[in-house]
C-alpha cells in the first residue's frame, strides 16, 4: 500500500472528533494513590469531596475503572468552535535542522485563552452549571487558566472569582483585563478577602504570592459561599481526563496517515497537557500493545519529577486541601523570583507521578535561558510565538532531533505545543535584553521545603 504524503497540517473532520474522554487509570494495574483527608488520614470520600467539587466531577475524580466516559453534547458543541486543533508536521524545522527525524506538534494555542486549558475549563463549568451552581472560584498563576475559565463561565452564564498570584497580577495586567472582559472578577493573592490570605499576609507582608496560596484562598471562598464550587486547572485526575481529547485527536490524526511516534514530549507543570497528550499512547503501552519513549520536561528551577520526593503532600500552601501522593518539592516551595518560564507548581499529577514511579516515562529538567533560546529558534522558523511553558517541550524536541542528525536515525518525534506567548513578552524581553539568568535550587533549599511534608503513619 502506497503511503499518502503527510500535509503540513493534519486536521480531523468534525465528525472524527472524540465522542468520549479516555480514562488512563482504567488500564493502570497499580492505580494512582487516593486523595487523603488531612485530618483523619483516610481516603477522601465522595461526600467529603462534594464540599469542594461538584458531584459529577467528584465521580470522575474517583473513577479508576471506566475507560471511556461520554463527552456531553453541550461540551462537544463548545469544542467544535475551536477544535479539532491541528497536528502540524514541522517540515521547515526539519529542513533547517537538517535532521532525518520527523517532527510533529499538536498545537493547542488556537483559541483566545491561548492554551489547552480551555478543554477542561468548559467541562468543569458545564458540570457545575448542570448541578445548578451559580458560580466558581479558582486560582491562576500566569493567567491562562483564569482566562480559559472566564471564557467558559461567560458562555454558560456563570459567575467567576479568580485569585491571581500577586506577582503575575502586576506583571500581566493585560491577562487580567481579558478575564474581566469575559466577566470574571480578579483579586491579587494573597488578599485580605479570606482568612488564609490575611494569615499569609501577616506572616509575609511583601510576598508576591504563589499558586498554592491562591488555591487556598479560592477554596476558602468556595466553601464559605452558598452555590459556589472551587475548580482547578491541572493536577487532578478529572483534568487529565478532559485533556485526553488532545491525545485522542493526535492519535486519530496520526492513524489516518499510518504515523507512529517513537518519542512523545510534553512540558509538565501540574501534568495536565502531558497527561492528556500521552493518554491513548500510554493506554497502549499499559495494555502491552505498543511502546513509546515518553518524556516529561520541567524547569530546572522547579524540578518536581527530577528532584522531588514521591510522597503525600498538601496541594496548597494554606494546607486546607486534601493530601495527594505525588512527586513534590514541598507545598511551601516557591521558585526563585527570577524564574520566568511558568510551570511553577510544587507538585505533579498523581496519575503521572505513579506512571513515572513505575518507570513508564522519563523526566528531564531544562534551564530557562536554553528554553527561551529554543522558543526563539522555533518562532523564527515555524512562525508561532510559543508560550514559555510549551518551549520546555520545544527545547527537548530540538535536542532529540539534533541527536537524530548525529546518529542518522529517522525517528518520529511528537511534542505538545500547549499555547502561545503573547502575554509572556516581559519574559521574552528579559531574554532579548540578555538579563535572564538561570537559577537551580540547592539541595539544602529543597531539603528545607521537603522537611515540611506532612508526617504520615
Ligand atoms: C498551564 C500551562 C501549562 C502547564 O500546565 P499542565 O497542567 O502541566 O499542562 C503548559 N503550557 C501552557 C501554555 C499552559 O498554559
């Protein structure tokens, strides 16, 4: 059979878009560890979780067994406005690198929020709305998640309160304005609107905030206001479930042309885009049907996989959320102030943590100046201005393609291009000015935050 030539962009037709989310936990023999109640150290029950999350999402969070979960028509309709996203064959990049490797990337930046986060935002808002809730609360760091959720809430007519990490709030005023344009109210965190915020402010008056701290505030607002629930843009099992549309579309597009990736690369903050991209491939790997070399990329300044500990930890600085077993740097770890490349969360998805622990994927850390070098190289050839987060994956895709040039191997490399970098130009400015520096935390610094892991018996 003669293979069809692969076009620059492989689009699926609307009718080929996934009808079901794929739940990789169903194929894991050793399941990810359950969320634990910080008071009793017992697994969180559905009833306890329903104080924080809406009922359908609690069900998804706890479901380790159902492989395929139908995507409601309302969510699919929303997806159709900006999906399927293109799978791009990076012919020009290959030519420039003179590599025999075939490079593909799945581009999730083609929507106003500028990232893959919209895939889960619309799902979470939809289930909350269906339950009759009036509003949602959340945290946002760089702002992509808050923007995505404000778009979803605007579409469904729901209220949204966003706690935005104070440093980003001041550094990225335009992000804030996009959220307000979609009707969200945005508060810099830590703030004096919550008890936990006031406590953190009293202890650290000059803090620029952290994701963990913003989470604590958003959760407190939700549990103290009738009709509100808290939603989270990464880390949780339900988020990885929704993000499986990325991998399902990618696999369907590749299957059309008989393409099989050898290496799959994704950046990892809390793990949602990577978990989504690899889901169907990891499923095959777990069922023994195929093998893939999967690589998670994280910043050297926030190295949860490569230097963290696999242990139960708090998901938030305020220590009010359930405990999750994950690769973590400790819940009060804050990356050094010169860190500009995103992916700042101290922990990692329990699903990916368990898969990594079992040796089913590799993890690498990269320094931010080399990330921005890769970002600019990519932008100048492929045209897309990548998000700094995504550029972690670009860095390693380039490294692997260059390695193929040296060895003459014709490998197929797939990476997740999770978003665009229009709101990250401060970081690009630092890089272009030559003032960007790298910082790698010392073992002593990591030991300090790891010493505060909760004691489990
Ligand atoms: C949030 C974000 C990430 C990291 O989050 P994950 O949950 O690890 O996927 C990566 N890229 C972009 C563009 C983001 O907005």
